[in-house]
C-alpha cells in the first residue's frame, strides 16, 4: 500500500503554545487528506477533510480557528493546534486518499502523540 | 446513539480457538464496510473489506447483514499476534468519509 508519514511522531509542549503536525504522502498524490483525533480508549474521530488547494471542511464541534489545516500541495497537509491546552492532548492521525470520491482507500500515517502540559 | 457500535471487550481467547464479534451501524445508507486492526499506540491498518456475500481472507471471515445493519468478524485458529483492537469502519454513500467504531479488543493467550 501507499506510504504516509507524519512528523513529529511525538511532541510535548507547554500550555498556550502552538504545535504544527505534518502529514506527507510519500509515493502518491493525495487529493484529499483527513485528520483524525483519538483519545485514550476511544475511537478515531474525524476532525476535518482537506482537499488540495481549498479550505478544509470541519466536522461539527471542531473549532476551525483552533485547528488550522493547510493542504497546499498534493503531498503535504499540515495541522496546527493553536494555543494548545491539556485537553488537546491526544493521538492525531492523518490519512490520505488519491481521490475524494467513494471507493478510494485511505492510507493512514503513523500518528502524532501530543501531550500538553 | 453512536453511528457505529462495537462491544469493547476484551475478548480473552485461548491460542488456537475461534473468536467472533459484531458491529452495528445506524445509517442504512452506508455503502462500504471494513475491518481495521489497531495495535497499541499505532495507526489503524486495513484488515479487510466486507462484501455483501461475505468474504474470507485466510483465517479471517467477514459477514455483512444489511437487513439488520451489522457486520461480523470471525478469527479462526487464533494466533498470539492476533491480539489487537479491531475497528469496525463504515463509509457513507456520499464522499470518502469513514466512521469508526470504538473497537473490540482481542487478547489471545497461550
């Protein structure tokens, strides 16, 4: 399957700082990238869907001004958690698809574990 | 009600035994169904798609019951390496959005 990388794999930061997470598709062009969040012992929850060159679509309850998503190229999407607080501590996972249409597999990155002190 | 519901387990399974568990989904318009496997602190990995007629991949068998809106996964001859959380995933009719269940934890013991 296709390879998706995330960086960093782990980050610890102080409350109030901003954290940027990168998601890259290494061997294919990702028209669509998805950002998920997973709290301990819970399921993956979709935060937003981003299409290259356009604004991200956020799921209900996800603050777009707090979780900034940029999908400037077909191989890179970034998620910036602005003014992070302890309740933002979570496992953030991206996935990438080479098309937004149904029937296309999503390839998941290895995740980024964020701890906000 | 959650869109995709699973028994969280854990299912404690003796090595070599068979284990089966279900997942129910609420949206009758759901189009595609999958089982993913997630190991502790790792990303989910696609185990298998689930087709209407049921399908098998080695020791794994998946079934879909659209009338009752549930899918199932059966693991035969369990291996220690099968210990993981199994995520039921549903894709809606429109777009590529995936909805994940909470996962069923399986522990295979010697």
